C-alpha cells in the first residue's frame, strides 16, 4: 500500500503565507481537494509534485516514508501530474506531445507507443492524434494533459482542475475514467467544482486560507451542515460563501 505524507508543510510567497502547517496522509483511493481559488490548493499540488520547495524548515513531503527530495527521479517515475495551466506546444500533434512526455518519463519507445494509443483512446482523442494541438479547443487540451498524466502507469496522479473547460458529457467521462484508474493508485483531484468529486472521491479534504479546514467522506462531512439540506454543496457554501463554487453536473 503506497502512502503520501504531507508533514507540516509551509510555503510563503513573500509575505503571503500560502500553506500553513499542513499535514495529511493519503493512501490508495481518490481524494477531492476542495476549496475556493486562492485557498492554497495549487501550491500544495506543486509541493507534492516537487515543482516547488517548502520554506526552509517548512516541513516535507514523504512517499512511502521517504522524503521525495531524496528520492528524486525514482519518485517522479511514480508521479503523473496534470497542471491547471494548458502549457502545450501548439505546433505539436497530440501524439508527438505525448511522445515528448514519454521521453521525459524515460518510457521505452516500444512501450510508449502502446501507452500513448491507450491514453488517447481513454480520453476520446484517437481521431485527432495527428492534429496539431494549436487547433484544439480548451476542453481537448485538457484531455491531452490528462492523457499525459496517465503515461507510465504512475502510482500517484495529481490533477489540478481537470475538468476546466469541459462540457457536461466530457466531465462525466473524466469522472468515470478516474474511477477506473484508482484501483491501485493515489489520485488527488484539486477543484472548486463540487460535483466533480462528490460522487467519486472516497474522501474530501477541504482547505481554506492555506490550512486544513476539515476532511472525511461525503456522508461524514455533510453532517457538519448547519442550515438547509445536508449536501456537499451546502457545506461548501457554509465554509466558503460559494463565491466561486461550481456545482454543475
């Protein structure tokens, strides 16, 4: 059983304290990381993926008990990351872009072709594999990034706002795909779209102003609702005011 431990993580950007003494242990299942924009979700994602370093003496991230900073390349082999920003090469085809990611992940060419074909099928982009990404819609670009996160059969998959720009049908497809992938993996979905995680996450982690607010299963969390129906949507509104919540199906 793989584990990912966040141990008293702290991160400053100048005077802004983006993440404050954040501790949590993830095991193999789907987690929803829920909070409004600016809550610290993306900072946490970048610390987990080793794209950012915590503050000096600002805690650490551990994979199966070992600090990820020491594991280096061995940790990154276990990691699949879908960033929020669509940083794609417009002149590359979807196939070439995934081939580039495969090379970065040191996946042998003969294996890469099989994995790329499978990933494109799962995100329903096989028919545009040879089309340039520059001509893709925002939703199609999101699906290319999701396919990239799947390469190499990682045991830890991080998705930062994975359904941004997707229509309802595509969002349902991504939810189903996430459930299929979660058999022996830790999957963390960072979002402010309540419905994207309500039905698939085994546990919800709610973050506010860089701190752990609460966590638990959906049935456990909705018991905290003080007024109105016991729904995750109402809990979100209670804790965050609902200013940027998207509860679309």
